[in-house]
C-alpha cells in the first residue's frame, strides 16, 4: 500500500517527466532550421503528408547531385552542344539550358527518352523515359 508521501512523490516525478518531454519538444522546434519543413515538402512524392524512408532517400540523393556536385562531366555529343565554354564540363547555367530544352520536348510529346546523365537524375523510376510527372521536378529546377 502506498502512503500519501509516496503518492505525492510519484505525482511530482510524473510532472517532472512531462516538463522534460515538453522542454525536449520545444528545443527541437527551436533548433530546426527555418524552412526545413518546406524544404522537405517537395520530397513527399505521393502527397500523403508524410516523407517516408524511400522519399527521404530520394531527397538525399537529389541533394547530393544538385548541391554537392555543381558541374557535370560532358559525356555525350548532346552535352557537348550545351558546353558553351568548351571546357568539358556542364556548368549549372549550361545544365539549365539542356534541361529547358528537354522539358519543352516533354511538354510537347508527353515524355522523352533519357539521353544524358543529367537527364537521368529526373528519371525516378529508372525506365529510361522521363514522363510528364517526372518532369515536374525538372521544371522546379529550371525556375
């Protein structure tokens, strides 16, 4: 049987635990980068309001390709056409021109074959074709 002092002690411990949990939640909320929720909003591919592990993995891969890797090596004759300074690398502005032209082709035909590594980044289902849905990400990057 618990006496009154023991009951009060348990109540105080419960209140202390609740306060600690609340402090943890507030700390995490304050530590989050501004815009971090918006940052991952586009990663929610199936629009269910939750970014699952697969979507987060795709997001991290996208970040790696777009933020860490600033330039792309020219590997095909098509990429050579967009390498305006002739240095063998597609700079961000040159990649953007390549993507603009590919996006226009997709807009016209509804889909387009993947011809370069740059375009392959948008082929999320890896079938060798960029369809209109996959081109939505391309359009966001072009803006």
